[in-house]
């Protein structure tokens, strides 16, 4: 017996199961020049969700898109639909011509990881897969929807890692893992729009069983075809930080042909609208930042008024602006507690005026001391029409989605994150981390700022991303790439 020349040769010589039929690798020749792709998972031995599959076909027809169905194998023989087949390797007739189980680069920056096999019951399907697509973004077939941005070096845009959601019905065992997986089973898909060799736009589209439709940006797809989508309930902006906002993101959001003009949401939700760079407690110990600020002659009040004017100027028509209590807004209050007005003549009058207001309204209640939020108070003083400022713990829900949490406060006093806010009993959209994510019930926006600020040196997962809450309550994260929110 000769020395094996490769792994297959070695297995042929030593592995007694080698001659057992291996799973078929599915691929096909894709249409040359195709710029749009719909990517979705299908579980073996399981029928498609018929209405959702018809809608997927309508999306593909309207967008002239290629459909890639990534096979997911569930080998437990007690699955409801595959009991008689004992986990047989078969797929619904509807998807057979679209199956894809190979790794494939759609362009230089995004690839489909069709050969990455994960059990449908995996609770965190993206765990450990961050490097599989190397420098490109990666799309993995799975029945549970999950997304995260992965930190990359400063010279590169953060990459996206996401699962797809499924086109097949929920089909799991009568077990703890099966019950949880059925709850998180997502009838959704990923749409990828290519813009040249290095740019792309990636979004998730969700099927709504009540209306038998799915909405992508301004288009609603039904069983019959494409129609204009109803007005969205809200657009939740990535953290604003007015002083540091990226002009290209601002134009893509509020400019001609921007998201607000095209989609016309009922509400616009602002997180961290105040940057608080001039009043940040993190700068008190850095004299050189103080010198740089002093050279400009800008005051803390200037920055506050700039943020208020930004809200005022962008609240037009019948649209309502909602300002969420956020940690950077709260830095104004922290500045009032820590700064010494006697050492800061430029800001002394504003400091004393605002501090006096808080002192006069402070009261001691059974729960403890209570006093106004200074930024919320200053916005309220302007009496801006159609502008609502939320208290830090004030709920604001639209379409069954909680929009009143910034994300910096977690359960029971812990620091907040999408991870620890994903199971609080309600769907939510938060901000705070500047890194878009989907984790079970929690969606997280990105940032509206420049992607490189003086406090995020090193590899970064920041992306410019907003979240739409559509009329049916389905959420959709939209990533702005080089000033464009769609191809």
C-alpha cells in the first residue's frame, strides 16, 4: 500500500465509511453580469412555505435577480416532516433548480459561504465564522436570522457576517432545542445588490404572514407582484452625533433622493443627537483637547444649540421627530456635575444658568432624588412642533417594536448590548454601539458619523446604518456605503 498523496487518498485507504455516498455539491452557472442576488436557506426533508416562496419568485422577477438556495441539513430522524424519510437527502421540488452549496464570491467584497454547514438548532449560528470569508463579508445559510459587523483594520470598511433566514416551514423535533429553534425560525432572505467589483448593498427582507407580502425599502412584494410599499412607521437613525456627522450620510438620509424623502416615514428616531465633545467627561483630564477646543472659541452652549437646530430643521411636514434618551445626550448632565465653572469662564454663564434650573426643579421622592435631564429640558424649552423628547426610561413603541431604548442600559444595571437586550420580551431597535447587528429580538443600528473618530482607533466594526420599521412592523437595517443607501 503506497503512501497517500492527499487527504482523499488517505481516507480511501483508511476510512471504512469513505465509499458511503457523500452529500451532493450543488452549483450552477450564474447569469453573466447579474447584479442582484436573493439568498435564502432551505431545510432538507421539509416543504417550502408556499406563499413566501411565491413572493421570493416575484422579488427575483422584479429585480432580475438570481436565487441561491443554501441547503441546511437537519439529521434528527424525528423531525415532523422527515420521519418517514429518516433524514433523507431530498429537497422540495420548488427549490431544486436553485440549490447552492459551494463558496462563491459575488464580487471582491462579499461571498456566499454555501459550504458552511450548521445545524438548524444552533443557537448562535455565526459563532466562530468571523474569519471564514477572510476580508470579505460573508453570507451563511441558516433558518435563524443573525447579523453582526466584524472589526477590520482602519484602512478597510468593517465587514458584515449574516445568516439568511429560510424559505421552508418550521420543522423541528419535540424537544427543548427544537422548540426554541421553531420560535426563532425566520421566513426571510438576504438581497445583495452589486455596485462594481468592490461595492455592494446587503439587506434582509422579511415575509409577513398576515398580508402575505414582504417589503424592501419602498417596494412591497405580494403574491401577484411589486407595488408601492405603505408609508413606514419609522426610520431609526444610526447615532447622530451632530458635530461629527458624516456629510455623505446626512445627504443620503435627508438630501434629495435620500431615505427620508423617498420613504417618508411617520417618525424619525434620533439617538445620541448631541455629541457632547465639548462637555465630555472623558476630556477633563486631557489638557491638550481643552487647548484645541479653546482655539475654536466654541462653547458647550454652541454645541447644544447646533444639535437642537439640527432636529428643528429636519422635522418637516407631518413627520414627528423622537429624541431618545442617550448616553452622549446625558454627558451634558455629567459635565454639570463634575466641571468647575470657576475655571471655565467661556462656559460659566451657561453652566450656572443650567445648573440653577436643575437645582430649582430637583425633588426628593420615595424612589430617591429626581431632577430634569438638562438636554431634554433645553429642547423642550424651544417648543419645537412635532418634536418629542423621551425620558431615559420612557417607552416608545410602534408596530409592536420598542424604540425608546438607546442600548447603553442593560438588564438590572448592566451595560447594555444587543446580546443582553435580545430576550427582554419585546422586539426592539437600539443604537449605541455604532455597529449594526441582529440578535434574536433586538436590532441595532450603526452610526451616522464619520467612521473614524479620535476615540475608535484600531480595528473597528463601525458602519453607517439606519433601521426602517415598515408598516407591517418588520424591521430592515439599511447600510449606507460611500454615501449611497441603495444601488
